[in-house]
C-alpha cells in the first residue's frame, strides 16, 4: 500500500498543534513520512532513537561555544525535532504505535532537553566565565519540568470537575441529562456559543466566565484554529526552539532565553487563571444541580 501526502496530512496531522510544528516542521516531516513509510521498513521506535542521537549531536556542538558550531547545533536540534514528530506520524499512519514507543518518546525528549541545556549553558559559561549561564541552565530545566507538570495537573483537575458534575447529575432528580458545552464544541468546532443557547438540552459550560470576560478570545481562537494553531502560543515546544535554535543562530542566548522564559510563564499563568475561572463555573453548576435547578451554568 502506497501512502500519499494527503493521507499523511489527514491521518497523522493534529487538528491543532504548536505554531512552530505547523509552519516549520510538518511541511518537511509530512513529506519525509511519505518516503519513509512507502520505501523503507523503518519503525517508529528506530526514528525515536534517531531523534535522540541527533539531539546528542546537537549537544556536542553546543558544548564548543563557537558560533559556527552553535549554528550546526541549532540545525541538528531542528532536525531532531522533525524526527521526533515523524515517529508518531508513522505510528498513526501504519497503526504500529506501542506503549513502549510512547514511553521512549517522552523519556528521550527529556534527555535531549537536559543534555542540550547542560551543553549549551556550560559551554557558554566556560567560554565567557559568566555565571548567568549556569542560572539559565537551571531555569530551562525547571521550566521544562514545570510545563509538563502543569499540563498534567490541569488535565487532572478538569477530569475531576467533570466527574463530580456527572456524578451529581446522576444522583439528582433531573428529568433531562445536561451535556457539556466542550463536548458540543469538540463535535462541531464551528458552533457559536450563542447557538448553544437555542439547544433544547441543558448545557453545562465550564468556560462561561472566561468567555464573558474575554469575548475577543473566540475570534482569535477561531482564526488560529483555521490555521491548525493552538492558542497556547508559547508552550514547551516554542520555548525549546527559542533556547536551542533561535538563541544559538543569532548568538544571543541570554536575551532570547530570558524572553522565551518570560513568555512561557505568561502563558502558563494564563492557563492557571483560566482554570480558576472554570472552577467558579464548576462551583455554580454543582450547586445548581444539587439544588435541582433546571438550568445549570448555561452558556451566556
């Protein structure tokens, strides 16, 4: 069976992804996946190992602290990330994904970030004797850990809120079972919140307060969604690319790393703030359900 580029796009590209991936990785990775899937028997795990080796090669270049080698290190890091995106695409395309493969992908990502951080910052410290590079090294590792822990905990809290609401609905005397607005929007991303109001079914909306405070967000989200870009514009991916690609390429590692770290924290705090607003919607919805209100936290 021969796979086409269109099949790769439709079956393996995420509906929304980091803008760096959408614009700077997927166009190349998609074409490489076509050739790899059609002409070789290379497995996703082998590609994952290849991504790790390129990442280690990038670290070796960073350690020299010479600008020409920094440029090569930046190129190798980008290619490593391209391979990192290819393994999952081939796994989804051929249905060959494994639990071990997912574990390897996660662990190797962390090894790549750690080794490249140590090499880049230690190399610069050794060349300049500026202690700020050591502090930046600690900050990069910490922020990489923080964004993963934060993402996991946010997802956990959202699941807990949905679970408690679902349980409260089941225990209530409601004659009609409400649905979650996020489920409706997931099924129909073009659905306008105002249209949800007209539904005969009751709707629980855990983003009601956020949308009421930031009405402009919907327009921005829709534009980004149309281009497959997620609204979390500075996530771990963009942070890594700033530190390990942009900084070395322009030979401005200190300001680029500090700027990227600041932007990453801004977006992480925005996620926490959005979660806090959701918790207020959750509290109101839960109280209304338990009180027997027929209209729990409707979209407004």
